[in-house]
C-alpha cells in the first residue's frame, strides 16, 4: 500500500514518462494485461491512456489492470492513468520511506 507521500513522488516521476499503454475499442484484454505486466517488470512505473472508443472509464481500466498485474493505481486523470509495481529482483525506483509524523 502506497502512502500519500510515495504516491506524490510517483506522480512527479510519471510526468516525464511516455504513455506506453493504449486501451482502445477492444477494451481490457489479456493482451493489454500482458503488455502492462511486461512494462511494469521492466520499468515499475507505467503510464496508459484509455481511448474514447474503449467504452469504459480510465478508472475502471486502471483498476482492472492493477488487479491483473498486482500493481497499484498511482493516479487517474481524465483518460490517462499511472500504475506502479515494485520489481522485487531489480528495484529501479527508490520510494520515500513511509515514516510516521513529520521530519524536522
């Protein structure tokens, strides 16, 4: 489970990421889930877009993909979404520590 601080950090990283997943009129499919899974393994942070022809919302697609790939939904804005999943073997993104209270 991501903290709000970690989520904000991942959102800031996602700004510079290219949109590599496109969900179109076929909607959610095994092929899209496989693409997302491979991309998450390679990058940990993946940005996707749901085209108007998909007939479903970006939130629904993001949640379905997160469930199918054991990832977390970082954010959904309009038709775009960002997913994160730590690569246990080769972590690439160092998340801020989930500390209690404010640091001085």
